[in-house]
C-alpha cells in the first residue's frame, strides 16, 4: 500500500492550474514523518533531461529546445515563473539505512 502511494505521489507531475495541492501536501507530510527528504528537481516536458546541478540555470531543454517555464501572460511580470514539469527524488541511502535498522528486514536482505 505504501509503495503504491509513493509511486503515485512522486512520479513526474505536470503543473497545471488545477494541480492537486492536497496530494502534494499529503505526500510531503508522509515522507517527513518517515524521516526521509524528498528533493524536487525540474525536468523537461518530454523527460529528456533534468535541470540539475550544471544544467540548473538553463531555461530551455538542450535536446528538444522546449521551455522550462510556462510563457508569461500580460500582467504577471512580478510573479515567479511557473514550472512546466518537475519530479521528486528520494535518495536511496537513507531508505537502505532504514531497511537495515529493522532486524526483520535486515535478515531477509542478506
């Protein structure tokens, strides 16, 4: 059950006007209770690249030249740009540490 929830909560989500903020909030709350940190990383609309580390300053995809942010409309010059697509990354090291701290799961893993 928990695996299915994480799978649906942390896959790449396209930000739209009707984006379900409640689902995002619930996922962050669940992860924080587990002591895991979720990192949001911007990605291309087609999924061909991540805007991370060296590529974090780019505004267009290197491969398909699609924009990173939605086009600004008239009267929205003071607002932050809205991402087209983002993903959540859960580091594997804390997850493996949690599995090995439990005697029941540690015996099954070796």
